[in-house]
């Protein structure tokens, strides 16, 4: 009986410690050129080597995004695509977001603006440019954020 208690204790400890790494928060999604605000649920899970983020749009499941950030390689995987870190940085009021890009062809890039603790603030070049925020913002602030993002992604 004593030999059975140690593996059971380990499994309970592992379950409890892993449970604290999962988070679920409500967010808002904004598209460039659209005034409609999207309600999004962000689920995240962090392990020693990977942070997973799933953005679930309640009204249109085709716009869901699932990504995995490999901490050691510092790359982001979305479906079968690998986004590599570029030197550009987007600075918000309190955080610096790294930028990751996937080159689709000679003139077209897909860009993710990302912080490993908080996830995406923006996805650019996916047909629909979007930003993801925890707070509601006005259309003027939304346009300012997009303008600032495009300036940062095109600098250097």
C-alpha cells in the first residue's frame, strides 16, 4: 500500500500544478475597416517549453486562431506555418510586444505581434488585420493602434 501512495501523490501534485497554468479570459477583437466589436474567449496553457493560446470567436468559428509559442526556439506555430521572430518591437503603454513573421511570397508577409505572457495584440496580413484587447476602445483609438502597428512592422 505504501508503494502505491507515492505514485498517487505524484499524480495529484502534477494535476494541481498543471491546473494553475491554464487561463481563460474574455477579450475584444477589432478588425481594420470594421466598426463591429467581436467578443472573443482566450484560453491559454503554459508548460515548461510551450505556451498555447486559443482565440475563440463566439459568432464565427472560422475566425478562431490557435497558436503555440515554443519558448526555447522563440518561434510561433499556427497550423503548419512557422513564424520567426524579427527585430521589430511594438511598445504599448506598459509592455513590449515581439513581432513574428511568415513570408508568403516576395511582397507579402503575415505578422503576429505577440507577448509570451499575454498572447497576441495583433495579427496582420491574414486578409483581415485584427487586434485583440481585454478592454473596449473607441474607433479612433482602434485606428491609432493599427497605424502605430503598421509603422512599427514596416520600420527597420
